[in-house]
């Protein structure tokens, strides 16, 4: 396992020297998307809350950094922008989460309200009155200075659209940090409780857990991470109203589903695969590619609902399960045929109740 | 400790035109083991739902050790020490037996300590091991709850209620779907664990009741029609008619 991790790390660090310019830019973008997909997976895959508007928080992060760079020119403003983006997303998530989770909004209604949030933000940045601030349709393209990272005032480097290496390595570090963070989060006691929320939140409530508060915490964490991803994407990705669009938020769901929800590698792999397929299809078919992508998504949901990671898991557990199911079946405790009949009968009663 | 663990005063609940609970008065003494019986639709589970705050009554009050809990939220009521087992075994399928019990044992922590702590401290683990022995799941801590049989899930959920260290346990049909031998085993488990916890059990199984029941309360159409030991209850004509009689 350790060897695989080292190989992957080595491949990630060495990639820009092997890959062409186009691929380096694309992978940089994928790394930002992967953080976003990870954050949605914390909500959807681990806690069972499907947000249809997760792109909103990515957009909040991107606009926060973009606007900070546009209006506030001081040393270290890039860091302040990222912080504003992340914390801003957290605050909005806490406020929204408070009303949603204490109001017992769940399932599809949670999805609809998050979708509404994206739509609201879309209209705000697109509004004529906000044109001079947010740039309307044109977004923030070309209106801000490039973000400077490194050690403010002492050693800095600039990220521009063409500085591929700087972009790649900054997002890579951001992605690895986010991945390690999520890795420890899902393995902590809090992570177990997230799974418990997905399994049966009522059971948890009757064990004294304040489920609404726990949901607010994970919603805030996931949205903060999405905001962070948005900030990181600033020079590589066009910051415009499209981040608040329906297509973008849907894409995030597709990445997670294709990769495999409830795993950490899945969303990252999903973002990579889908972004590549998308870019390949769009060069082959000028307008039909969206159709193919949609078909691909439907096929995944129908035939491989656990995504790419599910293939690996299925292969690994096939041998184990067939035996285990027989061993632990309800009949294993019954000794004679009459007792088995009793069991079957009482199960029948159970169903009819 | 006060001399009354749980007191239900003049409690009523209507669902539309149906009087599910009809002016019920009930008192549970500390460390008592009480069985709640009655035909389907008598209001047994509704009573549990009212006590645990899942639904709110139209009338009446519920007092836990003298404190009015009628209007509290479910998790607030649970935090006071009232734990319940659901009718359909309800465990966390994607977690292991150990994790299920660990979550139950850590139930009264604040959100902050959940986020920043780890629960597998030795004190919790020792207690969880003890409980696994009690409910016949010892040595299987790393098994996923989803792979357990129906009866074993019932036991796991009883174990979870126990790990929570409740002052009152409400067990809704703990032997539903069990084989006769599992039912007997369950009655032993409940006898053991109810020694120092107030325990209320909803049951249908007559054999189980004979085995276990000290005090029985019979509910019919939302009202209490009889109270007493199992032998006393068995001999009341009305009870035979509405409940026992049907089963012969």
C-alpha cells in the first residue's frame, strides 16, 4: 500500500515534465475539481446528503479570491482571498444549514434548496447592477491582477493563465492537503458518525446525538472545502456566472457517481476520467458530445452504481461474501426443521404487520 | 433517587379521528421490569413514541424523575437517560459491531467533543467488550452489522441501548422474528440487564411473558384495561377476551 502511494505521488510530481502543456493545464483543473468532488462526497457519499448546488460554494470561493485581487492590492492578498472564500462558504453553509437541518429538510428537498441557492447567486452576479463589480456575463476575466503565492514580501511567485508549472504545483499541494484532511476525517469518530447518519439518523437521535448540529458541521466543512477549491482554481478557470450554473453543479455529481461515492479516491478518479472524456468528446463532436456524456452517465448509474471504485471492491470481495452469507444467515441458529419453520413463520408475521 | 422513575399523567394522543392514547396514567418505579401488552393498534408503540418525544401529545404530561419532558426534543430526552430499541431492528449496517456499540456508548458527548475526539479509549472498549459477551456477539467486533442475522441484529440493538447506560430502557418487541431458542435466550438477557435499569418491554410472545413478566400492563384501544402480575392478568376475563383469548 505504501509503495502504491509513493508511486502515485512520484507520478504526480513528475507529470509536468512528461505531459504536454495542454495536459498539464487540464490536470491542474482536474485537481481543483477533484477537491470539489471530494467535498461533495463527504456530504453525499458519507453522510447521505445530496446537494444539487455544490458548485455554488466553489463559485463563492472563486469570486471571493477574484474580487479580493481586483480591489485590494496588498502583499499577501491572495491568501486573504482564499481565506475569505473558504470562511465565506463556511458561514453561508452554517446559516443555510441551520434553517435546513433544524427545519428537518431532507432528501430531495435539501437538493432543491441548494439548487435554489446556486440559481440565486447566478442571478446576483449576472445582474446589471452588479456589472461593474462582478463583470456580469464576462465574469472577472482579465480584470484582476494575478494571485501571488509563496512567502508574502520575501519570496513570491505569480500564477497566471500561462504559468503552467506554478498552477500545477499549487493546485497539487492544495489537493494533497484536502485529500489527507478528508482521509483523517472519515476515519475519525466523527467520520463513523457520518456513516451512522446515512444509515439511520433516527437511531442516532435516540442515542442522544444532536443530528441537526452534526449535519451543520459536516455541511460547513464540505462547503468550506468547496470554497477552497474554487479559490485555487482562480487563474486556471474562467471565473464567470457559469460556476453558478446548473451544468457545473450537475458535473460535480457526475464526477462523484462515476468515480464511486463513499470512497475518497473515487471522486478524484471520477473528476479525472470525466474531464478527459469530456475534452476528448468535445474535440471529436462539436455539439453532440453533451449527449454522449449524458448517455455515459446514465449507463454508469444503471450498470455500475458504485462507480469505478465499485469495480475494484466487487473484485476484491467476491470470494469472501458467498461463504459469509451462508454462515450468518438466520437459519444458522435454528437446530431442527420445526424450528426453521417457526422462524419462517415469525418472519412472515413480521412482514404482514 | 426519587421513588418514581417515570410518570405519565393523563396522556392523550389523537390521530385524526382515532384516539390512539386515551387519558393514560402510568407510573414506573426505579429498577422495575414492566411488560406492556395488548392487541395490534392498542397504542403500545405510540406510547413509546410519546415518551421519547418522537410525537407530541394532545393532552397530558410526562415526568422523568420529576422533570417535565413532554415538550423536549428526542435527542434531549435521550440525553436524560431514556433509551429505546425500535420494533424493527435498527442498527448501523455499514459499521462494524464494535463501531455500533462505540457510537452508542459515546452518545451523550457534545458535538465539539465528537468532532475533536476519538472514542476508542480503553474504558469505552472494556465496557463494549462486556456488552458483546452479554448479547452473545463476543469476538465478532469487526464484523459488519449488515451481515448479522435478524435475531443477532435485535441483540446488537439491545446491546447498543445498554452501552448507552440508560436510566430507562424501552424495548419494542425485542423477540420479533426470533426462533424459540433465540426468544428464550433474549428473555435471559433482558432479565440480566434489567436488574439495575428501569425496563419497559412491549411483547406479544406469551412464552416470553411467562418467563419474564413481573408486572404487566394491558393496553386496549389506547387505554389501560388491567395491571398486575402475569398470573393475575391471565385470569382477568376482559384481558382473555381482547388479547389472550384470541391466541388460545
